[in-house]
């Protein structure tokens, strides 16, 4: 059995060998590579068939994948459009006169017929009456609103009658007694400065009424506030504290 298998394995197309030279003819040498190529092609044919099958599957899948590749591009287009729409330009603020002028220039309707003076006056009065009615209704609503929420009543305080009070009293030195029944008194004041704490001295003069002409220049007197006696006199002599030396 083993010998029969070996005989079957031997190639059937064996070429005879030249007994004189011990070599095969050239024709047989060319046929041998051709036969080898044929056997290789038969062996490789299943592999090439397997390679062609994936190639066809890839070609079939390619058209199906192309729309999927186009979908992200379509999605990216709106994404790119949104940033362009975000920066909105600021609206131009026009003067009211300019707005009216543009509105008149954009008006394309028919022009109104020419009106007489009486018709224009009637239209003007109608417009005024309409605006007046609007104002009246607005003011009426405001009054009703204020009446619905009244203000808190503030108790009125009765004014107290001014009493006699206390008359101011000053002490000073007589600097002039020439006029009749009138003396000029210098009032010296001394106070401490708020910031620098220094003694600040000042003086003022006033006219006082001396009914008996008792005071003389240099005397130290006390005067009290009284009713107006003349254009400049608002004080009256009370007593003489010290005579001039």
C-alpha cells in the first residue's frame, strides 16, 4: 500500500531523459515552469478569491459610510453659523426728528387730498379733544388711586403764644456820651478758640438810652435790652457800676 501511494504521488507528466547526454530537452524545461506556475495559480486562486471578497465588501460599505461622513459636516455647518449670529451690532439711536424724516421718506402711500382751512381746523380741534379726553381719564385714575391709599394724618400742633421771655443784659464801657440821652457802650468779649485753644478777644458797640444823662465817658455800665426807642437804640441804661477815674 505504501508503494502504491508513492507511485501516485509521482508526477504524471514526467519527461524522458536523453540517454546520450543525460539531460532533458529544452521544450520540457519550458513546460516545467509553466506547469509550476499553473499549480501555483491553482493554489493561489482560493487566496485571491478570498482577497477579492473583502474588497467587494469594502466597496459595498463605502457608499453606506459616505452619508454618515456627510452628517457631521451638516451638523458642523449650523455650529459655525451660530457664532456668527451672536455678535449683534448695537442699534443706532436716532434723534426723533431724524426718525420722523426717515419715516416720511419711506412712506409710499397715496398723498391726501388738499384740504381747506376749515377742514384742517376741524381736524386739529378733534385731535385736541381726543388728547384732552385721554388726559382727563389719566388724571381721574390718579385721583382715585390717591384716594384709595390716604396719607397718615399728622396731628397739628397748636402754636403757643410767645411769652415775655428774659431780656438780655450786657456790661460795657461808655466810649461816647455827647448826644442827648444817648450813650455808646463798647462790649468786650473774650473766648477760647475751639481748635487752637487760644484766647480770642473781640468787641462790639451799641447805643443805649440814658434818660437822665448820668453816664460819662469811661464809666462801666450795665444795659438791658428793651423796645426800639429810636432808629439805632434798642438798649436802656440800668446802672453805673464804676465811675471813670
